[in-house]
C-alpha cells in the first residue's frame, strides 16, 4: 500500500455529504498520459489558452475539477461501471473514502477523454477500447455537461478499468483565483490504437514531449509550469520506459504536498531558478 493512506479502513467509508478535499478544497484530478517514444519516454502536455481563469498560458497535464456527477449514486454498486482493482483498494491507496476515490478516478477518465479524446475504458469482454472515434459526439456531450461519464459508459456498455489510471501524487494548494484545490495525479499509458489530440477549447497547443526536453524549455523561458507540473516532469525523467513508470506506481507516495514547499530540496531548482518567460515576465506558483 502506498504511503499516505489515512487508515486501513478509510476506503470503506461513504458519506454522500462529504465531497471536499484537504482543508475544504475542491477535489481535482490530473492525468500524466505517457507512451514509449522513439527516443524514450514521452508525456502528453497542453498549453492552456490565455482566457482560462486558472493558470492561463501554462503548460499542464490534462485534468480538472471533480464534477458532482463523478460521485456514485447513494444506491451504489461499484461493479456496475467499474472493473479492475476494487474501489475500496484504490481508496485505501489514495487515503480517501471509496466515495471520493470513485469520483476522482471518474474525473480523471472524463477529463482525459474531454481534453485529448483518449478513453480509458473496457467493453463487456474486458477488452480495452482501441478506437474511441465512434464516441466523438459523446466527447462533446461530456465537455458541454449534457451527459455525465456514467451516462456515456452505460449507453455504450463500457466500464472504467481502474488499473488503467493509477494514483501517482497528491498536491494541495491555492490557485491563482484564490481557491483551494486538492489535486490527485494519475499515471496512464495511452491505450494501443488510440492517439490523443489537441481538440479542446482549453488549449492552444498540445503534443507529446520527452520530460527532459520540457524542463530544458522551462529553463530557457520557452514554457511555463506551476510547481506540481514541474516536479512531476522531473520525476518522470528518472524513467526510460512506460513499464518502469507503471511499476513505480505501486510505491507512489500519496502524502499530500501542501502549499509552497520552498524548503524541500527536491524543488530547489524551481524556486531558485524560475526563469524569465518568453513574454518578458517572471512567474511562479
């Protein structure tokens, strides 16, 4: 079990009235979508449009806040739309209740599909979806909130498979707009046959990059990162393949990193060397 679990039985709790994260922050999920590129590990990132209220112009991983419909109904059988490791086991790994674990995993799957067209789901026979293009209209329905992910899954006899999206990290902090967020990061390997795209109104550009190249771009002021993105890119630089990263998820540290950890030596370069960006300004968290 990854460090950070609240207790051995935390995953068994369910309180439909409790939908907030640490310090009352809004729960959120972000996904590090990875693949084996020609020269090593690559990760999918996107540059947010400058009209976004939070982190405009920043380069980020796909993700967003948990939607109320990501939570399961009160009369809930997690097996209905869930396969793979049980929601209780995932909850214990994450250190949250199974109610919140369900919402966070569904939010991760939903946000990734909305923003990249990559769907982490399986059919009735357990086969991972290899082509989600036939669900193009459903992607639009999700992004416009006409449907919940549960509706899309039910309508097409699909299920979320929990081992396709694995807990990786937890960051708690205040956004530029002053709101607290409790954000869980997940690792996912792009399914065979699927190709993410940048067809989202939230991003100006999106593509695959080696983590080390992104950090070099940051050092030269060509891209901008908030600390959680920077830190997780630095961590990905320690791995050469998708298999290595997926194996490392078994020992992921889910203890929350709270606020601005300026005294943590792991982030010394970030705080000491925040470069001037390409438009001549400086930026931080």
